[in-house]
C-alpha cells in the first residue's frame, strides 16, 4: 500500500490476527514476571553477566518434545479442574485422566470433554473397578509419564480420626505409587493425599526401599503459599501476583508456617497483626468447608495451586529453573521431612534451599510446629516399615 508522499505504508493487521497473536503471547510465552508460578527466578536467562536487565525477547516455553502428565483421581472435585488447567499448559503434549469406576463422572468422559480444548494436547481417560490393583491396570496410562499428580483419597468424615484417615488414604496412595514405581519410576509424583504430613514420608520411604529416588515423592503445599499471598494482598491492597510469601513446615494446622518477614510487601504489615494473619492461613481450609455448608471443601483453589506446582515442575524439566515451596525429604531442620523452598530443574527437585532469616514470631512458631510435625512424620515412617512396593 502507498501512502501520502509516495511512502509505503505498513499493512494493517486485521483483528483476527491480532487476537491470535495476543492469545499466543498470553498462553505460549513465559513472561519474566515476579511472583507468577514461582518467584524472581523467572528473570534468570534474560540478564547479562553484569546483572543488568537486557531488553526482553519473547521466548516460547513449549519444549520441542512436550511432556506426558497423568492426574490420578482426575474425575473428582479437585481432579477435574486440575486436569483442565494442566491441559491448558503448553508444556503438556499428553494428558491422562485416571479414576475409579465409582467417580462422579467416568474419567473417559472427562477426557473427551477436555479433548475439545484449543490445545495441541492428546487427552485419554482410564478407569478401574473398585478393589482392583492399579499396578495391574495402569501400564498404558503411566508408561512414559513425566509428572503424576495425585488428588486421590477420601476426605475426613465425621467421627473419623486422623489415624483412620491415614490408614485409608495411605493404602490408596500406595497402590498408585506402586504402579508409578513400575511404569514411570523417573516421574515426579505430586501428592495431594491427606494427611500429606504422613502420606509423603510413607510413600518416599517405600520408594527408597525399592531402590528409587525418594525425592520424586513431593507433597503439594502450594495452596498455603497461594492463600498467604492472597491474604497479604487484601490487607495491603497490593497485587498478590507480586507477593511471594514462603510457607514452611507442613500442610496441616499449626505445622503451616508462613514467613511473612521474607516478603517485601508482607513485612510492612504491623507486627501485632501477624498472629491473626498466621491463623487465617492455617484455618483457610476450614473457612471454605464452612462457607460450603459442609457440602464440599477447597477443591477449586486446590486445583489452581496444584496446577501452579505442576507448571513449575514441567518448566524445570524443560530446563528452566523454578522455585516453589514443597514438602519432601529434607535436611534443613532436624526433621527428615519438611516443607521449604526447593528448586525444580531437569529430573525434578535439584536443590533444597535453606530457610533463611526468621523473625522472632516465626522462630517460635517453628519450634511449636516441629513437635506436631514430628509425630505425623513418624506415623508415615512406621507405616513404611511394614509395607513394600511390588
């Protein structure tokens, strides 16, 4: 096209193409934004040797070869939205949905539904009859998996003790972990099976007895971080995407320890408000149950948090370092399992990071939490002593 004065004009970009580029930019590029799916480490790779930022160049995040992900319990209240969010991740080339035949909907139906997303992701569903052994039925489902997310198990019911809950859910988790040990031993297993504080040590010890890497068994505590960031944002009127409060310890009650002093926004909150904010994060799950009238729990926010965790794991596997808090085998305290910042890279967790400086309040909370957490870890360790993976 020729404009005024004979100069050639740049062709206009039609609205459809503009929207297409916008969609690509939003969904297929890793933007160097602090607080999004990790922390400031997102900026690594765009800084020069001097440490000064260079002009940002968009870099597609999709690896040449995508990853296979399985969601065990994928037809449940957490599993369905979690599967949806993982299906939207550009790093995922194949998504498997596994659940029992008594699930609220057949997993094959969930897979068919998700197969209509505008993504280059193949989705398959697999079901198993109640009482059957996963290791006998999940070879096709699990073979080649890089990440297995496990929002499985039963919720705690009235009259059920924590020990009762553990015995039931540990058996469910063991069946899935046993199948993973055979068909995808190098996969990262993200556990959302309560009680996480006991189930993760039990499964990791079984992996170790099998001669496999216990660091592949990771408890997803990301929802505690998500809640802490959100609540701090509400108090300070700041965007929670740019808040990053580490949460250490465990994933239940007083074992949840938000480190508000380690975030530049959170540490501006007056000290006398911190204990109540601390409790707010600890009791947030109960708040959701009460708001749902006892008819449900934190399923949607847990799915969001699980997807954030999964996204970081896959980015790490693709060679892009990510930092998240997670519950795993650890030596940062005198407890053998602990939640703290970890680095995800090729192969999964590549480093467990130190706790850093704690405030006086956080030091007190840490000592209190360790007492409860120690007993819950021992429950898992005792279970593992009497069990073995096939």
